C-alpha cells in the first residue's frame, strides 16, 4: 500500500475519519524544542518511507497544549498545525514537517 496525502484546506477542519496515517517528510525538522521532542519520539516509529499509523501517533505523543475536548483532540490539533504549509497563517514555526494521509 502507498501513502496518499490528504491535502488540508486553510480554515477548513480536518476530516479525521479519513486520516489513518501520517508521514514525516525527509530532511525537514520542526523549529522549536518542544516540537523537536515530538519529532524525535515519532522518528523511531516511522517505516522507511516515514509513515506511521495514526493510532501509534496518538498512543505515543503528549499534546503540546491542553484542550477541554481531551488529549487526542489536542494531539490532532498539533498534527494539523505541523502539517500546514510554512506560509500558512502569521507564524511559520514548526509547520510543514509532516503530512496527513492514508494508505491506498
């Protein structure tokens, strides 16, 4: 099976029912120490193409922020932020180092 990127549209919520995997992009790392810690936790979980099942990601990561809707929602918010293009919004920090997708 091959990783299929599910492009995200600015200001449109992610449809998490179709996201089953993430992919770490080769040669790209986060900018800040806190996000770099998450990248270092994810890297050993990735296969040779950088792909990790979302269930493994949710079980392994600590969220960057607390959300009333819970831990998994906070991690999903982090993943969405990290998958945004670097030119999205008014701050490029920690963006563009992973992709959201599924295996097809």
